C-alpha cells in the first residue's frame, strides 16, 4: 500500500515520470521536425535613410509591409551532429503611397545543410548522456521503492512494539494490582514490613503510568502508519503479528556483483565519467582549428502576381564556410584542457570511492541480514524464557520464597525481552529491505527487481 499510494512513493514516481517524459521529448527531437514559420505583418512607415547606388544616402518617406510564410522539415544527423532541412517559402512585399506596388518572392523548394567541422559533436554527447540519465532515473526509482518498503516496515514495527508495550503494560498493572492487594494483607498480619508495602504500591503506580504512556505511544504510532499509508482515519486499522521470517541464503559475492551491476550508483558513475570526457574533448577541440559549413540548394522566383511567382523558378545556391583558429591565448587554451583533465581525474577518483563503498555496503548487508536472522531466533527464545521465569518468580513470591526485588527484576527482564523480540524483528526486515535496495536483487526469487506493474517498464 505504501509503494502504491504513500506520499514518498508518489514523489518517487513523479521524479521517474518526469525523467521519462524528458527522455521521450529528447528522443522525439531526433525525429524529423515539421515547422511552420512566418511574419503575418512587418509594417514600416516613416522617413528612413536609403543608401543609393553611388553610395550616397537619401532620406525618403517609406510606407511598406512584408509578409512571409514558410514550411520546413528539419532532421538532426546523430552521427555528425549537423542538421539537414528542406522546405518551401513565400513572401509578399507591399509598398504604399501614391501608387501601391506589390511583389511576390517564392522559394518553391530548398535543401539546407548546417554542419560544424572539427568541433565537439554536442548532439552525440547529449544523446549518450540522456540515455544514461534515463537509466539512472529508472534505477533510482526502484531504489526509492525499497526505501519506502524499509520505512514503512519501520513504521509497522513501531506500531507493533507500541501494541506489545501496551499489552505488556496492561498485564503489569493487573499483576501489580494483585500483588499490592496481597501485600496489604501480609502487612496487616505482620508478614512484611512497611518498606516492602510501599515498594509494592510504588510499582503499581509506575505500572499505571506506563500504561498511560503506552496508550499515547500506541495511538501516535498508528497515526504515523496511517499517514505513510494514506489510510483513511474512519477505517479501522489492525496489524497482523509476524510469526515467521523468510530465511534468506544470500552469498556476499553475489550481492556485490548484483550491486555493481544494478545500482544507480554504477550508472551515475558512468554518467559522470561521460560528462567529464565530454568536458575534456570540448576543451581540446574548442582550442583548435574548427569550421562551420552552411549550404543551401533550391529555386526561387519573383513576380507581381502570386501565381507567376512560381513559374519558371531559377536555381539558387548559397554556401558559406566559417573558420576559427585561436592564435594567441596566453596559455588559456592549455589551462582549460588541464582543468578538464583534472575534473576527469576527480570524477574517476570519486567514482572509484563510490563503487568501493557500494561493494562494501552490499557485502556487509548480507552479513547484517544473516546476523539479524540469528538475532530473531535468540530474541524469540529470550522472550519465551523470560515469560516463564517471571511466571515462576510471581508464584514463588506469592508463597513467600523470594523478595519483591527479585520479582521486579524478573518483571523487568520480561518487559525487556518483549521489546527485544520486536526490535529483533524490526532489525531483520530493515536489513532485508536494505539488502534489496543496495543490490536491486531479490534473493528469494533469485531475480533482479523490476516494476512489473508498470507496462512501460
């Protein structure tokens, strides 16, 4: 329920969905893009400086409007990072004044190529990084689901411990009330002193206070669990006592391999390394000779009527090649390259440390789960033994064989054993979900974790 409708799960799902949508938008941008552009009106009215054929300038009164419309299909070239486009364009020019002059200019068809040469291929790098980022988001979502499971297990056992404490506190009140009544009779006949009677009364008062505290803690734990489950306040909530735990036979080496293979830390490291290599490559290429090529091939025509503007189109070709080469930078180019190399080395060191920490966490998570399994068995045995010891101690106290100090010690041992068993169960499930979170691997089914309920997974 927490993974389906809890607030933390909803946040994680929103982060994943946003990453998926950004990835879809990026991939859609690699497909052919159809664009309709134009100016509905571009009106000019006033006195403007007009350069004449002989180079002189005359100030003339102008009143004119230019309207354009164009349709183009553009396709990015992933291999080279360039853009190839083809389309059509038409424009109309209107000159107002004593006599209206109207001209049409058309480009029925054109093909255009824009390509950077010897420059960083940003589109190629963007595609790599976007793909890696999408994988990181998916892995992080699976980890967030296990975090939700671990947190809700903690809230579950908070309520379980509170209910056990409440049940134990109520039992202690009943026992201590009976013992206080018994001790009052003993005091009246002179079998015990006033000091023992006062201790018995104090123990009863403490038991009643503990009962009230346990009630508050139980209600608070239930409210916390309801909040994390988004469970309605008007619906009853009861939890089932876990009477068994799955015995997991996990191999530390398998856990390490699965963690290094599946964790978002691994994919994030690849992303960071790719980003760092991009920085180094860009620093090198941007400080060398580079060029930009732009070429257009098509047809155009002009006429005073729209239909004639498409008759007998004339060939039109344009080409430009811009070059750039730094000549004197006073060492700035080399410094940028060295800085990028240093960043790449820093990323490599950080990634190695994160991978080592991940492998260590996976290995010790297995050992911690194994220890938690043993602790549950020991705590269950201790709970059973302590309960029996207290029952024996209470019976011996009733017949006057032990002191009240021995009885209260046995009662404290019983209370601690109850809580110890609950904490052992909590420790097991916390370790269980932490191992799943670190490795993104289910050691029960021997399979990698996946969001099977989502058809897009």
